[in-house]
């Protein structure tokens, strides 16, 4: 066998290389550990990348304004993250196709185009917020944004366009490791372990259940469960050539990433609570630069510097991951765009061109003196809330498509848990959208009413849906060897009444809420 063919049959990760067709049940603890090291990457990077500039800002705001009191929201996010990302990991490994392409082929081209178009717009706005984070962090050290942002654009492109997935993943793992700077920060600020553990299990909001506190909780959930993660992890698994034989290792990768992202978020809330919450009320937060300067003033200059470095690193990871997710999505939309980090630059000019274009345009917008950066940040939060229900619904539909996943479709237990998660995310999404469009709307009563309606719907509809769900199909082959047949050989997705109603409600919500959001953004921009 030629060296080229041999390389095609290998999974090359940051910490090792294995054969794609090696036996899945590798014997011995050492062999399994080495396999995990080779597979680990997509789940860890997508999770740590979610603790980006927006994430750090949200957690810092929670700690500074509300102390330790909102920590109880974070452990609840672990099962949400694991369930959502496990489904897309399974889709990527079994189908070998990107998320956007699967939506186009199995749910409908119109839905795929809407989903991909929305994610491209949202990701572009998120990339701008990442550059805002980079500029704020470097301003702490006296570096002008007109220097820090262009350098970041160039470095991000060079790291990605190496033509080697393994080399890119090693760079990303280096950035992931820098996140552990949060540990000396926590030690320096003297975070109370007792307070952390107490508020992990004790639900409450400092100052009482106000609209501001509820909306911040929703923002924490929105910034941790982001739509771009679905596109990134599924396509990244395809890019890395992870097959169903290694799916359990990828599940471990996803679980580790979920735990780490919540642990880092906990420490960020803890250190800002310990360092800053005693020096102001529930509206003290200004921005991440203000947090760094506040820590420098009240705790020490080295503490402020460490926080600024952490913000810079998180912004770089976020920009790299979100931009790559956009390039993957564009490839899914075109269907003809050569894509993949193992593809040399000269052979994938379109793929890397999209990547470079997004970085450059987002960097330019960030540097425009009169650019409405605050409005862009608001639009990101609102769009995340707008898209979250539809993206999770699409994942759930795809994960139950017997034609594409065969014996890998969701179990009844997983479907029950996923439906509950989708319902909760939908309620929170609507509340966030309403509060953005109508700032004077009563948030708490709205949350209570929508929660009651969702609970009634689950109690009535969930048992009926699970009863109608047939058993997992049997295909007479080893499950580990089963892969999705070619698209031309697949039967169309069933057009059931429940599916039509679900997609109809989803489309109506997206159309109405999207139109109102555009009107609101225009109003704010012109005022």
C-alpha cells in the first residue's frame, strides 16, 4: 500500500495517530488510553471554544453583579451539552457528512439554506465579538486595537491554513492548555470553596428574582449552548475521519469537554464574585476590560494581567473555532467547495478563502470608530436565542432518521431526555427574544406561563410520541461497520403529520421573531 493510501486510513490527532480500521475494542488499559489520546479533540475544542469572549464576559458579569448566587445554573448545563453534542458526534461519525448538508438532504433544502444562512450571519457577528475581546484584552496592556486585531487576523489564518489537521489540532490544544491560567487566578483571589459548593446546590438570585437576574441566567445558558457548536463538532469529526468504531472515545471526549467548560465557568464566576462583588451592586459590570482593571485595583496587578491573558486566549480560541464552523457550513451549502484542514491551501482556495474573508471583514468592522459594537453584542445574544430551538429540533429529527443512522438512531430514553431539553431551551429562547424586542415586558410572569404550557405539552405529548416510536431497526450487520448509504440510495424522510406541524411551528416562530428582531435592531441603530 502506498504511503498516501496509508495516511488516508489514519486518524491523526494532536496526541497520537491510529488506524481508522483498527479493532474498536483495543485490549489493555494502555492501548485504550492511547486511542483516547488520538481521538480526543473535537469535543474538547468545541466546548472550550464556547468559553469565548462572550462567555467570559457573561460569567464575569454574573460573578461581579450577583456574587456566587448564580452558580447553580452551571451543573444543569452538563447534561444539556452532552446530549446535544453526542447526537451531532454520532451523526458525523455515521454519516460522514456536515450538519448543514444533512439538514438540506433530509429535512429540506429550504430549511438547510435558512439554517446555514442564519448560522453564517450569527457566526460573523460572534467573530466580531471575539475581536472585541482581543482588543479589550490587549488594551489592558496598552496595545492599540489597530495593532492587536490585524496581527490576530494573520496569526489565526496561518494557524488554520497549514494543510494539516494534526498541526491545527496541536495549536488548538496549546490554547486549551492556557485556559488553566484560571487556576492561579482563583488561588490569588481566594475563592471560597464553601460558597461555591453551597450555591451549586442552592438555587437563588442575589437581590431576589428580578428580571435582570433571570435574563442573565438565560444568557448563561445561551452562551454555553450555542448553535455554532453543532456545525463545528459534526464537521470536525468528519474532517478528522472518526468512524463509528471510535464513537465511544469521542463520547468521552465530549463528556470531558463538557465538564471542563462548566468547571472553568464556575471558576470565572467564583473569582469575579470573590474579587469584585463586594465593591458594587447588581449593575456594577461594564465590560471585560473593566473586570480586568477592577481585579488589578482590588486584588493586584498580576491578577488583572492574568484575567486579560485569559480573555485574549479565549477570544482567539472562539474566533478560530467559530470561523472554521462557518467555513464548514459554507462547504455544506455549496456542495462543491473542497474543504478540510488536511487539504493544502492551493487545493481548497474557496474553503480557506471563506475563512480569511470572515476574519478580515470582522476585523475591519471591529476597528471602525463608529461601529455599533454594543448593538452587535446584543444582536448576537438575541440571534442565539432565536436559533436555539430550531437548531436543537433539527438535530433531534436527524438523530431519529432511520435511513441515515440505521441502528445508531436515538433510543427512547435519549429521545425523552432530548425532548425535555428542547422544550426548556425553547421556553428560555422565547423569553430572551421577548425581553430583547420588548424591554418592558414582565419577564418572570412570562417565564412562569410558558413553563407551565411547556410542562403540560410534555406530560401529554411525550408519552404519545414515545409509544409511536418503533424499535431500533435491525440491519443484520455489525453495528460498528454500519455507515449511511449514499444519498441517492436513501428513501425520503417520512412526512408525518407531527413532523409537518413541528416544522410549521418552527418556521412561523423564526419568521415572526426574526422580523421583529430586525425591526428592533433598526430602531436601536437609528436612535
